[in-house]
């Protein structure tokens, strides 16, 4: 929380409402209340400087308006099917991808939200699916606050304008991706907190975007890793493993896999030129097991091993950033979930990572409760229940998670 020059309270929600509803904004400053010469929030802000304490979503998919509050280092999203859990992960990915328009292809491509375009060799991305009620006249706003004492830390605004808009090209932040698009019907504008990272490109009147216009750009987006429900692709695993091989982080990968198979001595990726790699299924990695002469393809030891490898690699490559995991318990037996959560929490703390994961599993929630119970007072674990039709998530902190598990209460 901050105070503006008039002394009025300024919160993450109020700043985002200015963007959504057009309320004029003014200068902001941090509240500098001191106690014995030390800022009241100094130690807490230092500890949580890379964490979001709250996230606001407006106009994205099913969310006209939605808020997550009281976030911790590890946050588990629960709720019924089609309540919006994956959409929340997408919003966070979009928020953290400043200057990287290819994030739109990732988000829409994962859901198969594209259509064949007659004049394009590539499928066109169906951008209207991102807007509430598929209304291209709406506005998507996502904002994140780092702590209650701070202003909005990150923000992204996405909207569509007609080509005949009075806004001139030279006045727009960022660059046009295709100068020949100026006579097209609509423009998609994506504006992050830094105006220099804004993105603008043409779309059709039906909201279709040629993915060839999403050129790679050198944005300043913060680190974010998204792990899908099926897990990482083989190519992603080999690429990410190459970034940490022969480093201390490789040792942590091996220790994480020993949660499932204690006999693992080492694992190694296979270069792309050493044979075919199945794009979607497990592959590209071999294991050495104690007492076994031959190397073993990771796919031979089950889906759980592939899932754990994806989680460990995601953590190793998300330093000082965010890890997003859809259906984190996929492929894992309930008996190893507590150890899985222990790995996630320990590495997240060590590498300053904030984790957002989804689940439908009671075993997954109860295993997280066992981790929360080991340090009830820390407040770094939350469960956020997402209910259809509700504008804010129901938060369960460490103490509530432990109490609910002890009493076999339903929080999903």
C-alpha cells in the first residue's frame, strides 16, 4: 500500500482500475514510515523483492475481473474444471514476457486456438479467444504488486484498435512489425510497463493473427518457465539441460530424480544430431543406474520420472523468476508428492523463484500441507481456490492449510 500526494491510499487494485476505466493517475511514492530508523517493511521487502503479493486480472478469457491476494513463494491453485486456473497461469506468463510477443503464440498454440488462413502457409492465431466474451472491443489488463507497500510492479495492457485510429504511428511506443499492415482493418496493441517494449501488429476483423508477424525481439521480460500438463517436450528438455550441464544445478537435478529412483547415478542429454527426438513424448535423455551396465532411456522408467525431470529443470532455469506448472501432480504417485513439494520449495527458496501450480488432486493438496506444517509461521505457502463467478480467490495460508488437512476438510 502507498499514499499519493493527497494522502489517499493507493493499492495495486486502484492503479489497475485507472487503466481499465480511464481514471487519471498522478505521481506515487512509497510510504516511508520509520521505526527506530528502519523502514517498517524493509526486511520483508528485501526477502520478497522478487515475489508478487497480489495479481489483478481484467478482461482475460472468463475473467471480467479477478484478484489473487496474499501470495507466497509457493502457490497452489485449486478449483473445478473450467474455472480459470490455467488462464491465471497464462496471465502471469504474459505479464512476465515484456517485449516478447512470441508469448502469444505459446499461449494460443498450447490450446490449439488457431485457424487455417487461406492466404498464409501457417495457421492464424485466434486472438479473440484471449478477450472476455471473445469481444475484441474489450481490454485485457494484468498487473502484479510485489508487496503491499509498493506500487504496481509489472503491468501489461492488450487491446485492439481500428486502423483509422487517430493515434499516429510515430506516437506509438515500440515498432510496427510490418509497415504494409497500415491499411489493414485492425491493430493489436500489447503494452507492458516499459513503453519501449510495446508491440503492435495487424489482425483481421475476426481477430486472426498471422504468427509470422510475431518476430523474436530482445525484450527485457523477467524469467518465466511454463510447464504444460503433458510436461515439457523432448526438445525443451534437451535445450534446458544443456544450459545447466556440468554445473552445481545439474547435481540438484540428479538428486530430484532420486526421489523416484534412488539408484540413479547420472543422467545426460542426447545432442540433436545423435538421432531422432520425439517432439511430445519422453526422450533425449539417458539414465545411468547403479548396478546396470547399459544406459537407460528416461522413457523406460515411467511418466513420473519425466514429470520430475521437467519440474527440476524448470526450477533450475527459473532463477530469480517464476515457475508455472499446470497440473503439477501429473504422472506422480501420491507416495512421492510430499518429497516432490519438498524439492520444489527448497529450490524455490534457494533460487528466489515464485511458484504457481494447479491441481485437482486431494493427495497433492495434503502433501503440500505436510510441507507447510514443517514451518507454519513462514507464510510462504498458499492455496488459492478459484470459484467460477467469484471475483477473488479464496486464500488458505500455512496455518489454514495444515488445519484443513488435519480435519480432512475440502478446500478444492
